[in-house]
């Protein structure tokens, strides 16, 4: 019977299309985020694997209890951080875009991850709310050069307060403007350039001297 056959064929096709809509790929979700908030997202393509490995290379994972990530987007760094982190450690990922946070919660089922909708400028409050005094490392992928006036300064100051002595602020950026924000707050800043990323990125490792 042609009518019922057509119905049968239509059914599964509709189901497939709906479930595809429910689980957008990370790249599509990232592009959608960029198209909605180009200034806040600041990039059209997630970070490259080489940039991720290079940025995280100096981290002392064995002694990391709390790692904080600013601007996780669709989790390009979040998954590698969780893969490297110890069983008892915590990762707090903070993004202003609630759709990215929802995406992370859906796609990363890991009890060590706390995904928070909020601003990096409020990191001290967010860290305290999760029962910690200090973070060992903070990683930032947020576009400092296009943030609204005053926010870059606030984030740099709050980050320097929340990192323990001996910890570090790890930053990847397409412009070196961020250096002006972090320079007053950290004892020693190492810099590098990574070509294998779209666009090529500037890397900063800002260290706080001393140990707990
Ligand atoms: C260039 S994307 C980085 C995405 C991802 N980490 C990567 O490496 O591919 C920048 C991210 O920073 C977020 N963002 C912008 N301003 C922020 C702020 N003040 N606090 C937290 N996240 C912010 C954006 O929503 C976006 O997800």
C-alpha cells in the first residue's frame, strides 16, 4: 500500500533529522556561538591540537587540585585538561555563553568538571562557591583585546588573586594586548608564538613566585 509505505519511510527520516538537531557537532556549535557573539567569541575555529599541547606543557598535573578554564567554548581544551588531570582534581570551566555551558554539560559526563555560566571577572566568587580558596592554574582563551572597557583589567587582577603562589596563568591570544593587563600582577611572564593555529596565536605563561 503506497500510502502506508510512504508514512513508514517518512517516520525514521524525521527522527534522524530531529536527533541530529539535538546534538550539533562541536564545530557547528562553535560557529553558531561566533555568529551570535562575534566579539565575545573572538575566533571562528577552535584551537589546534598543537596549540593545546604546547600551552599545557608546563603544567604540574600531579600537584594540581583545582584547574580553572576561562572561555571553554565547545570544550577544545576542556577534554585534554580532563584527560591529563588526576582523579581527585577539579576543573571549573567558566563561559559567559550559556549555550556553550549547556553543550559542555551534555557532551562531557565527568564528575570532576564544574561548568559555570558567568564571567571570568567573578572567578574569586565562583572558586569560593565551589569550596576552594585558590587555584593551581588558570587557562584563558577569552579575547582580551575586544573585551568591554575595564573588564580585561578586572579579570587580570582577580586571576592574580585566585592563583596560589607557585601557580600560573596560561593565556593564548591572537593579539599581545593581554600582556599589558597581566604584566603588573605576575612575577615572570614567558612568551611564545604558535603558527599552527587559525589564526596563529600568542602564548603567555604568567607565573606567581613562591610555593604554599
Ligand atoms: C576564542 S573562544 C575560545 C574557545 C576554546 N577555548 C578554544 O580554544 O577553541 C573565546 C571564548 O571566551 C568566552 N568569553 C568571552 N568573554 C568571557 C568572559 N568575560 N568570561 C568567560 N568567558 C568569556 C566566549 O564565550 C568564548 O567561548
